[in-house]
């Protein structure tokens, strides 16, 4: 290969050189088309954008390996791209980078019904997987809402509405195929439910946001489709009563499938957007119960009693598949409901999490912050995990963006002061970098930087994401 | 501090030098007494023994940090020691090493009932923690059988009989305090149920067998004590029918609390040792059901039907706390039951795991291997996870040991060929080193070695354990 000293010095020229070398191998999978590059210049946080030099559409682990080997040799940054649903700037390329799109890797490679597991390529979306599984009696439960790829969900340690029952992606991955920075391919984990041999590389790559290696295949746990599903809605005059109901459900150990909170502001938007005419603009809990008919009945009885004791209004039931779909679609459209009320304005979705005992204190404080900010902001979240989002609306200007970020900083500061984390599920990317030191301490961060430097010494894998610059553990 | 060049060259002399320096700070916590050293020369695998130069009884994270800082500077190996229940040689010191005993770190530092979590020092045993929790309505479920410390359980990624319902230690740890090789103290994880910020250092240290850092404090998840517990026993004429029953329970998604298999040989030993006079020497499943009365009733109905369809004999019930205790004590005494039948002989407990669909094939094959070996060997295990142990009896000679190891190798080879792991819960230590390359592949091992070299560049933390020598990933 070319000697490094003879490489063109400009980052963009280096990336172009790599693309020209790759063209010989996989020319039909490379694009430098402007609109393709534009589509790979950002995730859902549109304001954090930067153009890649080109896009490689990998169709196999071998394609990823070939791309990384060349990028490594020529020191060209690589950013993996799945469905582009990140909201924290994860997929935004740095200058002179190649965007490595895995969305064509859509094969469901194996389904083992008896072991409740399957193997997929990284570009399979959770919806596509569940469509594939429909007739097997099995399903994959992790549901972050958007049409995300499973590779992206692994990379950002995603979770969502069903994590309270089934865990996050982390608890549902058994093993990975990972391409390392230099193009080497390794296997982590395996197919067994547990093992105590070797370092847990699988967990190390999950949540590493493409900075330690690129995930190309995933061995996933599956779950049996529950015999019965029931959904219900309960409204509350007071926010605190709603939060307390959710907290008590968890403390009682009720295996609830989902429990989502929408505050009065969010509910008002949803009523209008999704025609939920039977509801009032009050703080609301959406419930889903899953299991055998007997188990569901028992969960419901206890949940209704807890809600009643916390001044909840009467439960509204959605028992048919259609009614449930309407209800959960309304929940999943919460973002669009707020957006529709504010055409032409910016909408930022924040994300934080606290130990559940601190949730009432936190949300009450956040409501005060919102009031003081003078901004429109709706709260909704995975209240059973202590995790919630604030959808903040501002003007589409830099001043508006700074206003939203100022409010977000206050929210995160409150969460961290209560023993929380700056992100329950959106990840760090570029958006949460400033909070990492306060959250993890310099000691842990220096160890993380040492791991990054060891596995990606040339810093080509999604450089600048996840880890703020700082000292590296020397040992 | 002393310049390295001036250090005494002999490993033992270096360790003695460190102990003399430590004596100024924590003299009363150091012992070089022969019987103390002897007790720290091995775990439960008595034949893998080597004397430490001395033992430091740490009483705080600060003590551990002070010890590691000196050992690091003077390049003295350190082996953490908890309850000494390891069966794979984890705690056996290399030459010139200090054994760092954490068993005096027994404080339960905080219990947060509303968040279902607690913080403990590493020397707290799971039994001590559960005694402490007795009146809170909460309990810690991970149960490896022995009186292990929670620090040791984290270090070996322990699990046991309750993992099928509650997960292994890995799923039940939220965060750690870890002392790094150079004495630096870091915090990993936190108190939240999930987070997507930063690399998952907690999972990296869990199962690292004291080779990456020494765990001194643990934030643990707790669970509500189930309203009702029921235990039952079902016997089978055929091994295959028993295994199939367990497999189908898991595949049906029944949230069984425990399901343990004892083969005919093991059951015969238990009947004799624990006076289980109502039972026959047949393959046997021990069940535990936990939950609300309704849920337990439902689980039992389905389980009984599955057992009946697989030619199971009638269920025997243990409903009172006393009856349950007798039954589970008999299960936990399985090792001693075999031991008692073979006084003066060696007993080796092996450990492997496969995807549950492969369990019948594996155990049937292992029975053939046992028969061919001419040895007495009993099978028992956590059949709901696909994990089981073979208790092999041989003469107390080197030839006898080699005979047992030869049989173990056959068992592990079968497990690996079926997509399994060489250890479900005992860990690698020294005993399983030879299987790591076949199980993980050289790629993953080279990455593990790179992590080890980064976090412990002087190779003082439990050197020689967990990772076989080989190439290091260079990136």
C-alpha cells in the first residue's frame, strides 16, 4: 500500500483517494452524489450537519472490512450510518470523512425458535425483524419508537417504551460481529444465555456509538408473543399523582409491559393531532399489560387500585388490536403532535433519567424551569424506568437553539444532582459531550479514553463523538 | 519513591519490600503468617495452590488503593481474595505475589427501598446481604450456592440456580467502585436503571477476574420478595424427557424461579446424603415457582402439563418454608453428597453451557463419555439456562486428576461444537484457559489482551489468569 508520507495531506483529498481505491473493489456501492451526501450529513438533529466526502453502501461484513482497512491505512475518518434517526449528532461526519451506510445489510440470517434467538445483519430495522417473525410466535421487544436499524440501536444502547418489561438492547444482545478500526473482523459473545469466559466485549461495543468498531451482525434474544395484550389510559389532575402511580407499579414489581407518561401540555397536543376526543388535556399514563389472561387480569387489578389511591380518574380501555394501535400510535406521534402545533418552529427532544424515587422531584422542578424559560415544552417519557423527554419548541434561529439548549442544561443539571444520567437512551453523540465529566468523573473518562486509544489508535472511528477531550489513563 | 532500577530483582524480595512499606501505613492489616498464607494459596480447587508472600486484609477502598499503588510501582503481582470459593484457580497467587483479602469489607452502605437498589462493600456475602434485607421486603436473588462474596461474584460473573428468572450478577449490578492497577479509584455506572452515556465499564469489570482492576464497592439491583414460593420435584424414567420438560418451560416463557436437573447418579447420592427417602434414583427436576398466588398457580398448571406430556411421574410438593429448605438444601449439598460416597477421593466440578435446544444432545453425549471413561460422574445443573455441571470422581493422584481433566475436555469439546461456552458461571481462572481460543477465536482474544495491556501495562493484576498468552490487537 501507499506509504503514509506520500499521502495527500488534505483530509478531503485523502478520503477521495480512499474512495478511488475502493472503487476498484466495490465501485457500484459508492456514491459522491450531492443529495446522497446531504442525506448522510446529519441525523434527525438537522442543525448538526456536515457533508461526508462520499458514502459507501456496505452490503456485507467484507465490504465494511475493506472500507475500514483502507480508511485506517490512509487515516480517513469513518462514520457508520443506519437509518439516520439519531437526535444527538452521532452520524454527522467530521471534515474529510466517509459515511459508511449499513442500511443495505438487511438479511435476517437465522431464527432459532427453540432457543428464542436470531441473527441479523446490522441494517435490519426492528420493524422489519418483527414483520419477519410474525408467524413464529416470537417477537423482538426493544422499541425506541423510530424506524431504527438494529445496528444503530446497538451502537447507541437504545431502549424505549418496552424496556421497563424486556430491558434495553443491552439485555437483548447475545453476541456481535464487529469490524475493528484496521479492518479485522472479530466475533463477540455467542449464542448461550450466559457465559463467564473472557471480557464482555459485547457490552463494550454496545453504546460505543461507532467509536470502537463497527457492528455488522447481531445475535439477538427473542421473546414469546404474549397470549394477551391490554392497553389502558388513566388521567390525573396532578402530575405528582401520575408519577407516584408509575413509581409504585415498579416498586410493587408488577411486570407491566409499558407505562408512559404524557404531561398536560403533551396530552393537549396529542388530543388535537391524533383526535383523542375522549380525553382531557391532563397528565396521563398510558399502560400496556402483557401475559396470560390470568396474569394480565391480576396486573390490571393491582394497577387500577394504585391509580385510584393516587386520585387517578377512571381507566379507559383499548382491548382490540385496532384500539391499541390507535392509542400507541398517538403516543409514538407525540413529537409530531407538538411539531404540528408549531409549524416552522424548531423542536428539540431532550433525554434524561434518574432513580425512580427522584422522578417526582425532577419533573416538578423541570415544570418550574419550563415556566421560568417562557418556552413551550411538553414532557413525555418512559416513566417506569425513571426516563423522560422534554420536547422544547423555539424559533428556528441560533438564538432559539441556544434558548432550548439553556433549558436542556438546567434539566440535565437537575437530573445529575439527583443521581441521574444525562441520557437514558438517546446517547452522547455531540449533543451530550459537555455533561460526561460531571456524570462519570474524570477517572472513568480517562479509562474510556484509554480504551478508545487502544482499539482505534488512529482515531478514525467516528472521531469527536461520545468522549470529550481530556487525559488518558496510563496505568 | 524508590527508583525502579534500584529494586531488588527477586519477585519474593520485591513483595516483601512492598509489605514493609505498607506496614508503616496499615501494619495491623498485613499478615505473613504461614497458615494465613496457606489459606490464601488456593480456592476450592485445592490442587492448584501456590503461597503468597503475604496477605493484606483491606478494610476500605483506600487500603486497596494504597496497596495497588505500591505494588504497581514495585511491579508486584496482586491477587484479590474474597471467600475463596473459586473452583478454577482464580485466587491462586503467582510467585512473589500479595494476596489482597477483601473479606473485611463487609459494610452494607445503603439500601434504597424505593429504587430497589443497594450499595455494598465487596466483602459482603450474598447471605449476609439477604440477612440484612430480611425485614425490607426485598432480596438479592443471584445464588451461586456457596457462601461467596459479592465482589468475587462480580469478578467471576457468577450466576447459579436463580439466574433463569432474575439473571446473572451481570444483570443485577448498576455500578462499581474499582481500584485500577496504579491505585487510581474510578466509579463506573451509577444508580439509574439504564443509561446510554459512555462505554459500559461496569460490564467490562464484571467477569474480569481481578485482571483489569479490583472491585471494592457494588451498586446492586434488588427485587421484591415474592408473595408466594412453591417448590416441587418431578422424576423421569428418561433423561431426555426431563431435559425436554425444562427446555419447553423456557420456550413457553414460563417465569419459573428455578429449574434444576439432577441425573440418576446425582439423585442416588442426594437421596442417601440428605435422606430424601420419598424419591427414587431417577433423573429429577427440582422446581421453584415464585410470584403472586394466582401467577404461581398458573405457572404450576402449565409446568405440570408439560412434565406429564414428557412422561414425568407425579409431582411432589414442598409448600412450607421448612419443606422447601430441606429440598433446596439437598440440591445445594449435591457436591457433598457425591463427596460423602467417595471418601478420600478427588471430586472435580466441571461447568459448561449450550443453547438450550442443544442440551439433550449434549447431556446424552456426556453420559456416553462418562460411561466410556469408566469414571463415576454425576450431572446436575441449571437446566433452564442450558448450563450444567459434571461432578467427576477420581483417585487423589496426578493420574486421577488427568483422568478427570481428560473427561472434562471431552465435555467442553462437545459443548463448544454445539455453539456453547466452556463456562456458564465458574469462570476461566487457570482451569479453562486452554479452551478460550477455540471458544472466542483469536480475533476477540487479541482485543481482550489489548484491553488488559492498556489497563494493567505492568501485568500486576492476577497475571496469568483468564487470558492465554498470544498476539495483542494493535489497531
